[in-house]
C-alpha cells in the first residue's frame, strides 16, 4: 500500500465525523463488518471497488474521498437534472462535453486560466463517448504510455493491470488515488456510477466570456429540448443527427 494513501483513509474518517455517523453505521453503508471498517479508516485495508460503489450509493462523495475536493454542482448540472431518463442524461452529458470542448476551441486566449488537468479530463470524456474500449485504454492512448508503465503508475503488477483494463476487476480507492495523483484524472472517470460528474466542464465553462456562454447556451437549450422531446415521445431514431444539425446552425450565428 502506498504511503500517500493514508490521505484517503484520513478523509474517510473526516467524512464520517462530518456526517455524525458511527463506525458501525458506516460499516453498514459500505457493506462490511465494523472491524473491517475500522481498518479502512486506519489505512490498514484499502477501500475496495464494491465498498466505493456502496459508499456512493449511500450519498458519499468519492471525489472528496480521493482528491480532497467536493463534487460541487455547477450551472451545467442543471441541464442534466432536467432530463428524466438515464438515456436522456447520458445524451445531455455527451452534448455538454461537446459544447465545452467547442468553447475551448473558440476561447483559446483563455486557455492559460485553466489547469492541464481540465484539458486532459475533457479530452478523455470526449474519447469515452466516441470509443468503445475501456477508460484505462483511453487514458493510455491520451498519455501515450504502455500497459507496463500504467501498471507501475497504479502500483500493481502487469497481470492485475490487464484485468483492470479489460474490466474484469474494478478499481479500489488506492488505484483511483494513484490515477489522480499520478496522471491528474478525476476518479469518477473509472467509476461507472459517476458518469455525470461535470467538475472539469464547469471549470472550463466559468472561464468563458459571457458572449461565448450565450452562444454555447443556445446549443445546450436546443439540445435539451430535443432530448426531453425524445423522452416524452419515445422518439429515438435520428435524435443525435437532429442535435448535431442544431450544432452547426447555432455555431454559424
């Protein structure tokens, strides 16, 4: 276990105390015995993938647990919240990522206001929507590293890493911590239950000029209308083409 992982264990304890929960209550939330949970807080045991998913389902903020920063909602989250179905939310998320990347291309003079981590996570988000391979392979492609290099960064042997990349196993908290501290990727990218974390999108959005925000918001509003229409009417065929057609018309204005 990496020495720095103790930060995650410490934040687990801080989170529990902030929630005014006992170790027994937290152990129930995470599906482990009280004695096992006590070892999670001390850092003697690593928080498993299954424990992380249960922690999140019970309202826990995995982003805070791994990075120390809470997953604060931003203006872009409102668009996803207006979608009624999981499919609709995913479509809206995809549109948001596309629009924010478009904004970055328009507002090149403002790029220095953002960290490299924001750009990396947005590129990864776009790749995840466009490619069928696992997030781990996408990360390797973006950072141009081999499986052996990735295994070293994540602190595991190559056989275990291959299982992770092939999604045979899920990432535990130490893997997510190393992903964040070593490569600056948001831990949500590797947790299927956290697909709609918009931290980097909101950071980029806040850096845009008001003029750019107005133009980009017009695309988001039209896209949201089409997505909500598809949810109500059950219309799915051709919906993406209609959204993309609106991209072109709005960007020409």
